[in-house]
């Protein structure tokens, strides 16, 4: 059998395989944040931020104590950019192409929230001053304008049992960050990196 056998090449072919869209799948989409959607998003401590640029797509994890974003109003979210690896791939993409997609996760809840919209990156001092953690401020804030807001069907999180502690993986059974780096760059000093990582992260969280 050819590797390309069964490849779908049209939207019509694809839709013919699936049942029709349910009423709930359409009704859940709003162009502004309802009070209920706002509560979900303000509760979420984690979001995956997807962006697009000339080189392709990027998806970056973002997390924060409490809510990962601040909701300014029913159309606007504020996402502070705390310390990281300084690659700023997502921010570079947004500067060149404002389209963004976000998926919010709330530990213990099988309901994920999704936002599609547009964003800008701001270094406005008054905006940065609105965020503070341990005496530090973010260097930029991503201002997101909501285009679509909706919740995601719970089946994926239910199937994965993501929040089931009995299924948590022991980190000792996985490669360390240093091992991952050494696999990508053979002469990388994995022992030093792994030994120093926890202390360095604790001092550079914000």
C-alpha cells in the first residue's frame, strides 16, 4: 500500500467522513467574553500560545500564579512576558503577523478554553507597572483582542486522564533537560546544566 493511499485532498472528502456539527459546537462560539467564559479564563494558570510567522508556526507554554492572563474587558486580554530563554519566538511572530490562538487549561477541570484573535506586543511603562511579581515586572505585555471565544469538548482531557495523579509519570523515568540538550548538541555539558538548573530557575522565575 502506498504511503499516500487514503490521503484526503479536499474539504468535501473530509466532511464526508464526519457527522454533522452539533448545535452546541456552533452555539458555544462568542465574539466577546461572557461572564462565564471570563471566569474560566481568569482561573486558568496555564495557556498554550500559538503564533504564525514567515518561518512557520510556533506554540509556546505560558504559566503564572493565579491567572495566566489579566482580563481587561470583554474583548481584551493581557499576557505578561516573564523571564524565559530570550528566544522570543512568539513575540517576533506577533510583531510580523498579529494572528494568535490560545488554549487555557485549569488543573482539575476537563473543560479547556480557547481564544482566537489578534495581538500586539507593548512595552508601555504604565502597562508593565500593572504586573509585579517579587518586585519584578515583565519586559513586555502581549495585548490580545478576542475574535472568537469558546470552550473545548472535554473528551481529549478525559481520554488522557491528564489530572489523574495515579497516571502521573515519574520524572526520573524521562530524559533530563541536560540529556535532551546533549542529544541535540553532542558536546553540551549536561551534568553541569542539570546540577545548576533548579537553583538558576528559582532565582530567575520572574
